[in-house]
């Protein structure tokens, strides 16, 4: 996989937000060209990322839910689904009355406390974990 | 049968399959038959955590450790408040504590979906109040709940037991079930509606659904009346016969249902 130094990754702030669980993670303002075959993999320390501690997550939008410009993320195995959900919610600038749902295998929702690394072990394929997400105003 | 809804027989079949897996895990689910009725529901008790109110002194301070001050809607009269407001926002002190939960999965004929009812009490036996239950919702869903709590979890009379339970509103079940059902339809596969549904609603109220349910519990037998339909097509099932082949004639969903699950071999 290609690695991009910090200053060349246009979604750096949001990517680092995911990696560092920063509450101040912002959505990228630049338009990023989506290259499915070349995943963005920003690193916390340039060239020092340990692949064994991170897994690749591919995010796919469902229905009318906005599509994230960056779909492929490198996520620490210990990150929870909730953490990822919060990140996507901020990325999509969701409002208080909206709820994000995440699906594995398009057949169930993982618990928010579930670690993505465990999901990857059980449901990962082709070296990545595919998660579908859906924005909804469920619960009334 | 519309796209995202569940008929009662399929509900029972899905519950039975979930139950079998629960037995293999000793996960605690049981099927409860209502006396003198064909109806039943899944039941499970479990210990979890919740936020319960602790005792406050006159200054509103609590001696309990690990307390967190939360703002919540309070619907009782405050005698010290000159306004005599019925509804006011008060600063409450709550702490994380062990809560005894009792979960029931019922079928709703009117919504044609499963519905999650539950009770919650402290280990001392005190029932949690509605506000405490709202405070205990998993943080992942709390913001959405706080936006409109009355639309999410309220207290209602249990349809079969007549007792007061908390209930997670089913009116938007279709919205979160739709992505899964549509994908299953597109890929010519089925899902276990109850397992999928429970994986979404369970964690909201502290009910853990082990991952193995999502991989080990099979789907119910495919029947025309239970197959999901594309939203744009006719609501009628494609088969000319609305009767599922494996059971006795299917009465309307509001009528008594086929024999109890308990008669089936475990």
C-alpha cells in the first residue's frame, strides 16, 4: 500500500482524528480524488506505522446516506465501533436528531463496544473489513 | 407482506433458531408461553450497568464516589421553585451502578415487527425510573435519544403480562432493517430477522448480543409470505398461495397462532 507523508494527505486532519480519537476531528475541506485502488494511509509517525496493529476498513454508504470521499481507512485494531461511528458522524456533519447505523456483511450491526480488530478477524476478507453505514432518523 | 415487516410465524421461527443457539451458549434466553394463549415471547435476564440516581443532601451534593453530574428533564414539582414548574431541567447526580435487566422480545401485530420490552432495577430491588433508563442508554445512542427521549424509550403496559415495562419504540424499525433486508433480497439470501434486529436494538439498552449469533444462527425456512419485497413492488407476495408450506394454515396476524414452540424438539 502506498503511504503518504502528512503534508500530502488532504484528509490528514480527519484521518488523524480517527487515529488519535481526537474530539476536534474535522471533515476535509479539500476535494479529494477517490482512488479505490490506492488507499490513503496516513501515519502518526512518518513511516513508523505498524501494519500489524491496524486493519483496513472500507466504508460503504447505504441508500441516500452521503458517501464519504475517503472510503478506505487504516484503523487501530483496538478502536471500537462506537469510535468509528462517531468519526463517521462528524465526517458527515450529522445532526443531533440523526443516528448512524453500521452493518457487517449487510446482515447485522456490531455492538458499539466491539473492537474493529475482532470484526476484522471474523469478517474481514481480501485484507479489509467492509462496513456499510446508514444515516437515519430512527427512534421516531 | 411489505418489504421490511415480519409475519408472526416467521417471528416464531426466528426466535426458535435464536433460542437454540442461546442454549448452546448458555446465554439465558427462554421462550415464555402465555397461559391460555398461543402467544409467547423471548425472555432473558442479565446484569448490566446503568446510571442510577444517588441520594442528595440539601445542597445537592452526594457523598457517593464516581458521580457524574448530568442534566436531565425532571417532571416532578419542585417545592423550592417559586415557579412551581411541572417540567424543569435540574442538575441531578447519578452514578454508574449494577442494574438487573429483564428483556422481553414480543411480536407486535400492529407494527408487524418485534418489539423490545424491558425492566430495570437496582440490586436492592428498586425499579429504575424512566429518566434513569434514559441516562443508562449506551453513549453511542444517547445524543439521539436526548434529542427526543419520548420517541425512543417510554413506559408502557406489557401487552401480555399487563405490567409496567420500558419499551423501545418500534415505529422506525423498518429504517434500520431496510439496508439488511434489501441487501439480502438483492443477493438472494435470507437473514434471521430477529438476530439482525436484536443486534441493532440490544446494545442501545445494555443487552449484549455475542457475535456468534450473527454467524451461527440460521435463517428461517424460506416461505413466500416471509420473503422481503422490493419497496416498489406490490405488497402482495408473488406466490398465489399465501400459506407457508411447512405449517398449518396461516390465520391473520391478529388471530391466535400455531402451536407453541415448546413442542418442538430442542
